[in-house]
């Protein structure tokens, strides 16, 4: 039972990382590109770094939402199927 719970915890962390990875990578890349642009043009406007990241993250979330939802639904189904083994 303890090994099942540890495996479940590890799987939870893996799914969390896999689902958040596209959003985090896009935020990182867009932030880096905006920082390079600001450094080359010497424009230090805070909204210039904030708005493109938010827009990029929103676009990525919209496009990856079906994939994220399918991963979470599959995980939830497996979790619900495992409930009898935890009780008994």
C-alpha cells in the first residue's frame, strides 16, 4: 500500500511537470526575447516585458488545453480505479 501511494505521488509530480512545461517554456522564451530586445534598444518599460508574456502564455494555454484536459482526465480515471485497492 505504501509503495502504491509513493508511485501515485511520483506520477502526480510527473503529470504536473509535464502539463506545466509548455506554459513555462513559452514564458521563459518570450521573456528572454523581450529582455534581449529591451537591452538592445535600451527601453526599460515594465509593461513591455509583462504584456507579451501574458499574451503568449494565454495563447499556449488555449492551444494546449485539450491535451492538458485529456492528461488530467486519464489520471483522474486511473486514480478513481485505484480507490478500491486503497480501501481494501
